[in-house]
């Protein structure tokens, strides 16, 4: 849910098995045809949504010679988000270090039975950490950088998108929007939809619905001594009391903590699960004051249709949030950049029109070849480890293994499937089986205790 503690935790010890055995899906060949030149003007693109996905797309487009318009409805507001990003994102996206609120070097993972595992204390290298930042700070920086590259930033609400009225390959799309209650339109050649889980752009191309989770969190200002405890610590809690299919969290920010949870199966009970995580951390946040309450839909899987005509979806609009961790920031920015660069390449620096086949070839194929198997794999692991308290107990138990931790950090921090040893992989499979057997006994004992009480 865009919170991104090390993705899939115990789950990623399977990553070397995945990297050795997985194959890229076979795809039909896409015909490359010459695109029409645009005499006297540049390709014109509208990017709808100014989060990490939209800003990264706009930056790539503008820097590559495309006339770019970046629409952002509410520049001053922020999407509810844990705010963790992988270490590699700092260099890959040139994120200034002063934007980082906290350098997390310690994690605690707490099971339904309150088994606690310290995650990272022994396995993180001296120069490794998980950067924590606020989305409002990151998003503002990325939008400003897109502007500096030449993108036109419009503080506007997009109300509708008209598809081309003719079959001509150069017929324009029309973006209807309001600025200061004034209705306006803008004709463009290409649209990048980066407008979130309830994407208006996706609706305009009939991309279909998909399953959404809900993330709910409270920003809580703690007394100094309580805040000191969380200065470099993030906590993750699992159990039916905090979520039936995900996890709850306490993440440190600049001067407060974010305490929240998420669910797909029981969205109507989200406040009940929020009370559950508050109860689990009651003593740790005692004396705290709630500064802000936030809730937001989070996509649960990539959309089936992400490119139609000269429209492409990126970030949450495309469904690029991973299972197990709910990570979305890095994949949003990455998808936006790949899409923007794809349009620049296909249009020869903004000098020619592009087509649907260009977007599928240069953007969608590249994205799917790189990440689609990861999404499918993490989907499977979430069902295994988050579906019951037995699975959650096994997850936490496995997270105590140093090999699991090292593989997890290598995969998460650097966004590459870590290569492990076959011997250790086999040991992990056996440990997984053993953990499920032991935790099934723990689960029965917990249920018996509840019944007696």
C-alpha cells in the first residue's frame, strides 16, 4: 500500500528460485511502422496526476522534447502513504538526501501471538537503511523538477477526456478541466493516466474495474521520549485483530509516526482494524496526539488494459502496487519514467506522431518483461502468508532467519532478485514446512485460550 517495508519479508527468500526458473511470457510480435511527421510543432502530451508516476513521466517527456502538460488537482495535499522507498531509488531518481525524514535501520515484526523478530539489526550493512519520507515533500519535489525540465504544471481538476472523433491517426484527444472554477479544454496527441486507483483516464478508455484495498492511517505526534523510541525503527504487526489479509504498521516520520492498517476483504471494518493496531501499540503511543486521519484506495493488481490508442496508464492507475508489502512509490515512478521515455523514443524526440503499437512495444512490453512475474509471485505469497494467523505466525518465525533477512534486503533495497545458494533455498523450503506445522499448533492453542476467556 505504498508503504514498502522490505517487500514480501520472509517471502523473498524464494526470489533466487524465481529468478532461475521463471521465463518471460511469450508475446505476439508488434509491427513497427513509420509514424507521420509533425511539421512545425512538437508532439503534445497530457499527464493526468502529479504524484511520483505522473511527475516522472512528465519529466522524461519534457526532457525528451515533447510538449508536456502536467495536471495536478491538489498540489498541497498528500496521499496516505507509509513513505518508505528502496535505497536504490535515491540514486536512480536523484532524490536529495535532505528530503529524507528518517533513516530506518531497525524493524520489528510482531506475530498474532506477539512473537517479535528484530529484522535487519544483524543483516543490514553499515551504509544501508530504508529511507522514510513524506509524500507531500517527495511529490512537490518531483513536480518542481518536471517543471524545470520544461513541463507545464496546471493546478487543475480534470473532469472528462474525449477520445478522438475520427479514425485519423493524428486526431486529438481533448482534456476537459477546470482552473479556479473556470472550464477549459486542451487538445493533445497523447495522454498518460497517472490519476490513481479511481482513474478518470482509465474510465475514459474503458479499462475495466479491478480490486482495491483501503489504507487507513493516523499521523500521531508523540511525546519526545516515545518518539525517541521510533527514531530509526519501523514496526509491522500481523493478526486477525489488525487486518484479515494484510499488515498494520508504525512508521516514523520527521516529528511524528504514521499508525495504520489496510485490507481488501473487509473494507467496511477498516476502523475496527485501526482500533486493533492502536490497542497493540497502546503503551508505545501513550500521550500521543492525532494530527491527521487519512484513507485512500490502493489497487491490488495490474489492470488488464493499460494501453489503448495513444493513452497509457501508469502507477496506481495501472495497478502497479505489489502484494505482500503494498509497495507503490518506486514502481509508480519507474512506470512513469519508462512510459515517458517510450513516448520520446517512438516519437523521435517529439517530432512524429505515435501509435498504440508504439506504446505496447516500447512501454508495456518492457514493463511486463521486467516486473510482471514479480507481481504474480508476490500475489501468491500474500495468499500463503497473510491468509490466516497460522500463515502469519510462520511468516514472523521465518523472518528471524538471517539468510531470509539478507535475501529480502538485497531484493528490496536494490530492486533486483537476489541470487542465493541452492542449499540455503532447500533449507528455507524445509523451514517453511516446519514453521507451518509448528504454527498450526500455536494457532489452535490461541483459539482454545480465547474460547476459555
